C-alpha cells in the first residue's frame, strides 16, 4: 500500500478535523502518501483531490467542522456515479479510501466496496451516536456537552418563572443524544423517535410532578419524535395553570471546540484505521467497544441497528420523582 485518500461525508461533527489530522499524520509516519477529497463523495466524483502533508493538518485539532468540507450526495447511490469515482481513484493510484462519516456514509462505503472491491475504512463520525458496532461516534460527546450547557441555562429561567420547558435536540431518526442529555440535565421526560407517546401521557407525568411539589419540569424531545413548539402549545392548552415554553437547540450541537473525549477518540480512530488498512483489512469500520478499539465488518455495521438502552430510560423515570 502506497497511497490513501480521506474524505468527510454526510452531517458534519466536531472532531472530524482531529480524525483527518490523525489519518494524515499516521499515514505519513508509516510511509504512505495521502490525498484529501473535498466535499465527500461528490469530490470523489468531481476528481477534487488535494495533496495533504503534515502541515496541511496543523492547528486543526481544536477546530470543529471539517477542512475537507462535507455534503450530502445522494447521487452516489447510482452505479455510474460510483464507477466514475472508482476511475478517479485508480487514475491517481490510490490504494484505499478512508471515509469519516455517519451511518449513511457507512452504507455508501459498503455499496462502493461491493461494486468495486475497493478497500474502504469508515471512521464513525456523527453527533447522533447511532452507528452499530461502536459505543461512541466522533462528535457525540461534544454535542451532548454543548446541549447540556444550553439546558443548564434554560433550567435557571425555568426555575425562576416556575415554567415547563420543552427542549428540542438533534436526532432525526434516533434518540441516543436525547437520552444522554436527559440523564445529565436531570430532565423529567425524554421523547425519542424509537418510542411512541401521547400528549396525554406527557401531561399526566407533568401533573404528577406538580403534585410532588416540582416548580418546573424539563422535557427533552429529539427532533424526530416531535416539535418542541407543538408540544409546548398542547401543554398550555391542556394543562390549566401551566406555563410551557420551548427552545430548539438546532445546529449549535453540530459545531464547537471538540471535547477531550472527542479529540482522543478521533485521534485513536484515525491511527487505527490506517494501521488496519496496512494490515490488509478492506471493508470495515473502526469502532470502540468497552474502551477497546476494534475493526467491525461493514456488512455487519450496515445490516444491524444499535439498541436503545432501556435501562437508561428507566433511570430517567426513577430520577424524575
Ligand atoms: P451521514 O453519513 O451523516 O448519515 P447521509 O445519510 O447523508 O449522512 O449519508 C452520506 C452520504 O452517503 C450520502 O449523501 C450519499 O452520498 C451516501 N449514501 C448514503 N446512503 C447510501 C447508500 N445506501 N448507497 C450509496 N451511497 C449512500
Ligand atoms: O445526522 C446528524 C444530524 O445532525 C441529525 O441529528 C440531524 O437531524 C441531521 O443531521 C440534520 O441534517 P442536515 O445537516 O442535512 O440539516
């Protein structure tokens, strides 16, 4: 193996730059040449490669976002588009491709490998932490802490005004971010896409909180489970005497200075990814399981789903008494 390429794909996440830096520095240290590909799979298609050296990745370990930019490129599902990508990689004599991205990017990587048997490695990066085969994805810890800082501020005004606050966090398809935020923020209720609920159940719980003497309550809702403004409006309509307000945290969860955990995870993933490729692995994701780095076959990653931690949902209920 002499030459690799690295790209960032799908929704960005804090720590992607740390991972890019680690891939480049490890590869150069082990005698490989490294290309960056701009804007994910679209850059592969448009032959938008940049030479990367050690100085290219200086000063980015503490920067959110990705110097390689990222986009969503659904056209990559098209075989002819993938074929052009394959030709561009071969023309540059690239031996393997590192894809830093989420569950969609993992599906894209697997599809590309199946069609062309081109060695690929996925480094899991997503604030949703919804990728099978790894306990943590790059960016998740930073996003949780960003959300937590905002919610602690909201808690101050919720208590002062004795209000109910409905706070919408990211997570279009999964509630892993919402669950961790709810536990750490001490929220009374968490609403996630994987569990159905009725507004009557929400109000029943809030009324019970009031009977327990709670002067304010926090409801965390993942965006895929509902809209905070609608839930707050329904509480105001149906709960006499209650004052409900809402906040949508939105894209602040996708940026910011990566935390210690995010930086170290990204650095270890990037280093491990290059070493596994050199060892001959060709269709895998680098994951961490019980604090151990481990390659996971992409076939398994894309065909399995991460389970919702039921015990954490129970703990949220038990803490809200
Ligand atoms: P994320 O990686 O953050 O989940 P996306 O779901 O947008 O973000 O996936 C990133 C990119 O991966 C997509 O824009 C598309 O280019 C590619 N992709 C996603 N799913 C597939 C698939 N089933 N086959 C081929 N490419 C895919
Ligand atoms: O996949 C990460 C994520 O931030 C989701 O939590 C969110 O629903 C989605 O990306 C937003 O996608 P976009 O950046 O394309 O609006």
